[in-house]
C-alpha cells in the first residue's frame, strides 16, 4: 500500500497512532530546547534565578519565530494534504515549494529586524536593568537561528503531510540531542553562560533544518522538491498564508500573552516572579507538546479525508484525537499536583523561587484536564480550511478571555490573581469551543 492510498483506506486509529506517536515524541523532544536551557541555566551558580528571568523575557520572541514557522508550515501542509486528497498533485507540489521559500524569507527578515531593535525590544518585554545583560546575551545569538528554526519546522509539517511522521521525529531528536550535549559542554564545562545556551540551541536547529532539506529534495517523498517549485506564485502564497493564519494567531497570541504576563508579573512580583513563570511555562510546554504532536497527527488525516469527502473518517479521527488529548491532559494534571516540588527543584533550588513556583503551578493547572479537548476541536476548523472560525478559536483562550482576566484579577487580587486567570480562561474557552465544534461537525456531515 503506497502512502497516498494509506490515507484513504487504512483504519483510522492505527493511522492516527502512526502519525501522532512520532509527532508527539518529536514535540516532546522539541520542548527540550527551552526546558534544557532553563534547567542548565537555573542550576548554574553564576546564573541561577537571574538567568531564568532572562530566558523568560526572551521567550515571547522565540514564540514569534515559531508563529511564523507554523503559519507557513501548517498552512502549506494543510493545502498540500487537501490537494492530494483531491488528486491535484501539481498543486500539492507547488504549495510545498512555495512554503519552503516563504520560511527562508520570513526567517531572514526576522533575524535582521530583531538584531536591529534588540535592546528596545527586550525593554518592552519587561527586562529590568539586572536582567537585560543576560537576556541580550542570549537573544542576540538566538536570532541568527531564525532561518534554521523556520525551515526545520516547515519541513516537519511536510514530512507528516507526506505520510512520513518518523522523519519529522528524527529531525527533532537530532536537534534536541545536539542541544542537550552542547548545553552541558558550553554551560557547565566551558562556563559560557547565556551565550553557550544560545549557541547549543541554534546548532540543534541547523542540524534539524539540514535533515529536512535532505528529505524534501530527496527520493523518499511522495512528491520531491526541485528548484522550479521554489519560485513564488501569488495565488499559492496567499492560500498558504491565509490557511496558516489560525496557527500564526495561536502562537502570536501566546507571545502577546507572555509579554503581558512578564510586565504584570514584574509589577506585582518583581524578577522572582519572572523566574517562577519561566519554570511554569517550561512545565506547561512539556505537557502541551504531546498534545500539539497529537494535533499535528490528526491534521493531515482530517485535511486529506475532508478533501476526499470522507466525513466519517474525519469524525473518527477527531474522536480518537480528543480521547488521546484528554488522557494526556489528565496525566499532566496529576503529575503536577502530586510531584510539584521535585519538578520545580529540577529547575532551581532557591527557596523564594521554589515556594512561589509551587503555589503558581497548583493554581495554573487547575483546569488542565479540559485543555486537550479544546485544542483538538479548535484545530478541526483549521484542518478543513475554515479560517475565520479557527482564527477566533485560537485567539479565544489566550487573548480574548485570558488577557482581560489577567488585568482584572491582578488589580483585584495582586500577584495570585494572575495565576487564577488561567483556569478561568481554560474553562470558558473549552465550553465555547466544544459547542461550536458540535454544531459545525453536524453541518459538515450533512453536506
């Protein structure tokens, strides 16, 4: 059975497992990029909590790079999968080639403008005079890896769309493995501090990008790239960007949220609160990355079968994905509630940081069990090309509800009001998304 035929006829559950497990492993490994940096930095005597605060300040910028990568990668891969389902292979090939060109262009632009406005940008993001040198040392190097990260992430999306999720997993494991090894060498052995963490990260991103390029231009694909497909065509570029807007908004809203979080945390809790939130977001990333991997596993299956007008297979895919995401959410919730202190000690052992982080984690993750379902249902709308609805849903939890809650709750309850805003937003977003999803899937099935 060839890869194209497999998408049409193989049973959904084993197919979802085949696509999702490598993506989940890959995303877990990808989470290590930030987490390992924070663990080494937080436990380095010369860095500690101030280094963690520096990483937290830089985090919104790395999310913007991810937002650009996902916009082009998921937008292009969705169009690629739908085109394959409709048996339009030439269109699929052009979407893939144009997406790769766009990732390189956007990555270069981000690298140039980020370095031009580096210091003002970090001050806007909440860097105090104490934190600024550490953040600047880290981000000035990280920005040079923007192109590598964009190419690697777009390549991962097209690997899955081509029916080869294992290739995406290998790409991510290579990058993360390099990052872990060289974090130890450069931070612990060579005492290079923030610069060492940044160099290890972009080295891993370069390795991942090279792996994906060798795959996409090689002979192991359904459709092989060539230089003719890289020439940008306006119609395809517009389709890629339009389809990828929900993924972009989801990530960019996360960046906006982190900027607001940082400034509010500094106002109510100072640099210690920044250090604590750096640990919280690391743990959140570790839990949500498998859910993101499962979402990436369902996306090509939904897109392909929607294009092929096989709605029963689409519904079955969503059902299994929601069950899997809920199981992951519940496991993450239990781990955080039962093993809070041991988890925090992996990042830092300063008493004031540990105590604040433990309290924040218990509150922050109160409604984590419903997050997986909300993510899967919201992703359905992007996978079938319903851009406007998908855009609203991706903004719902992290912008439309959460940001106002942060401002209102912090003004009423101070620092802990910021933490309580999160479970409130999770609950409301879950209810609204599920109601809209049920109504839409019923309408799509009747068409």
